[in-house]
C-alpha cells in the first residue's frame, strides 16, 4: 500500500515540476522542491496565477484564494494538492 502512495507522489511531483517548467520555459530537471518562484525564477503575480490555474485544471479542484500567497514553491503546491483533493 505504501508503494502506491509513493508512486502517486512521484507522479504528482513530476506533473507539478512540468507545469512550473513550462511556465518559465526551463527544463523540469531544473526545478527542485524548494525552487522559489519569485526569487529563483523571477515570477510575477501573473506567473503565479497561471501555475495555480494549471494545477487546478490538472487535478480538478480549486485552491482557496487565501492560500494563493502561500504558493511560492513546488513543495507548497504539492502540499496544497494533498490538502484540497
């Protein structure tokens, strides 16, 4: 059972990295769990919104507006996915 969850987490991580990489036109392997969207990738507010919208569309849920300022790294997005789906 634990293996299924780790495979799911691995796939989720890959998807989130790909979403982030596509937004910033970098390779997914350049993205790390704590890559900071603003400081490391130069994100502006529109970039952050585009990432969140793509994650919401991919996983079929909505991240509450009050959570948006917390979406600063891939690991924070993965945490939100786990909490809200």
